[in-house]
C-alpha cells in the first residue's frame, strides 16, 4: 500500500485496523499456549469404530473386509479375544467359512476405538467349495486375469499385464487368461541373456484364512525353469519375510528326472532358508509336465501337502516340527490371512541359469485354483493365538 493511500485513510479506520491487529496477536499467543482453542477435527480424537463388511463367496462363505472411517490402522483377533495394537494389522480381505468370532479396533495417535464384532451366521460344512477362479474366458481373445483378484509383482524380469518398461511388452503379456480357459504364465527371452516372466498374486485384494487350497497345474521342465504355486502371510507388510510365513505348495526346478518330483516347503523365522521341505516323487511314468493337482490343507496347528487327491498327503508340518530348531517360530496361526501367488522364475541360485537347450517361450498353465472349507473351530480352540 502506498504512503499517499495510507495517509488518506480516515483515522477511525486506522484505529479499527490497529485493534484488529492486536486481537490477531493475542489469539496467536493464546493458541501457542493451548488456551481457548480447539484441535482440528480428528486430531487427537479416538478413531471411529471400524466397519466390517462382507461380499458373498460361494456356498455360504464370505469375503470379509475391514475399513476405518478415519484412516486409522485396524487390529483384529479371530478367536473372540479383545484386540490390542499388538494384534494383527488388517491388510486385505479374507475368505471366511467358519463361525469365527472376529473382533476389531481402529487405532491412531488419538487412542483406540471401541470393539466391532462379527461372526459368520453359520459354519460351512467341511469339504464345501467356498471360492475359486476357474479362469473362464469367453471374450474371444486373451484376457487380463480378474483385476479384482489378481495383481502383479513387478520388477527384475517380472512384468505386469500392461507393463511397458523394457524388456516388458504390453502387446505380448507374460500372464493372461487364454480362450482355452487356462491361466498362462509365459517365460520369454526377448534377446540373448534377457528374460521376462510374470508373478500374478492376490496381495492386498484377496487372502485365505485356513482351508484346503489347491490348483491344477502343468509346469515346464527344462534347465533354469522354476515354477511355483505358493502363499505368503498378509503381515509381510508389517512383519516382513520370513516372519510372515511362506507356504510352497507346488515348486520344482530344471528338467524332469526319473522319478520326477515336487517339493512342499514352509518358511518362517528360524527356518527361512532352505525351510522345511519334503519331496514328493511321482509314480513311475508320470512327470510334473503332466496335469496334476497340488494342494495344501491348512488348519490351526498344521499344514499338510498333497498331490492329485487330498487323501494323498506326503508332508505334514506342525509347531512340533520346529522343536529342534533354535529361535524358530510357527507363523501360520497368527491370525493373518495368506495371499496366493503363481510364479515362473527363470534362473536363480536353485536351478541355475537356462541352457542353450532351454526352450523359449516356456509356459506354466493353471486350469483353476480352488478353496474348500475345513472344520477348524475345535482346532482353533486347541491352538490359541
């Protein structure tokens, strides 16, 4: 403001401005001292009760999600106990098929909310199909895996559906649902020594909380190929690997052997590498390159692996399996769900690099992935968190 214009202002207006300036200064001092002021909405206030919502799965099962109305973190328990900020942190929707009592709180710097409680109205009978992806495609062309369920771990040589960063080619995706009704995971060699592949997973979108989980798969068998179907704990976000727990349902490397094999392995704190693993040897005349069903039976206190039939169990792991391993911790009954992962790795320390005889492209095919209900209530009581 120019001096001429200020001088021309009436004296009463100048006095009013001076008084207003003094009032502003006084309010600033009082605010700094915390006197006569109110906090901004939400700051320092306890968060609202989290909202627990469900969407139908199959045959009475539901997919449970949790949301804070104020953006606070959510902690929950699955056995009816009162959650604290040390309880599992909600990360992703979870498939529920049993009458678990799930309690949840929201937590922020302002404190914790009251408890929200949810229970499935009825228990789904054991053996009932409660969720599946059959990879149906009626579009007439290769399609993106259901984006409401599947996303991609992208990086190194792993490409997403529409990854355009070299060497990925969005016009030639490494994972797609074909018109044949299979999920295709394709390893390519776009130039000598350069590889691309895909790792579709359900992290952040969908997870299972116990159940019989299986997939019908055909894998490639040649030097440097490393196909796998596995699960990882949702708490990898907060507790990292291996504390989150990893369960490898289908995994093998390199060319077919005689007898041919698959390995089922669990990983966790104290048994990260190489983990606890058991090889299954296929009957004479069979290889992993044929169609096989690879399954896991996950219930409180145990993980079991089978091939082709749930009665054909070849490995069983329980907390007692860790008794001889110093510093080990069983991660599979923490209350965290596990998300699903399909993977066709190329090279690595286990298989070694591809050879000149390794064919490219090489494909891992998945016919379906399914989850069946188990009776877990009694086992949960016997294996408290």
